């Protein structure tokens, strides 16, 4: 995350995961990502369209979290 924001100078990082994948959700939330919504029928996996949660981390959010921590 630090590399993405500090070196690459990105403003936003996005990640998507299947709602049933509690481990991925935990990793994203621990890293400071915030859930922004549900992407219905986002990806076709093994022939089945799957919903996904969309998570994002914005550069300002990360700086604010580091200051609090």
C-alpha cells in the first residue's frame, strides 16, 4: 500500500471479493480498505456469474489512519 501511494503516487486502490469469502474481507478491512458496495454479477467464475463486494482505499484515508495508529 505504501509503495502504491508513495512511490507510484496512486490516489486510489480497489479490490473486489466474493461476499462469502470472509478471509479476504478480513484482510481487506484490516488493511484499511472500506466497503463501497456490491457489484452484481461482476465476474463469471466457472461458468457462474458471481456478485462481489467492492472495497477501496484512498490515499487520504490511509494517511489519516496512520496518524491515528
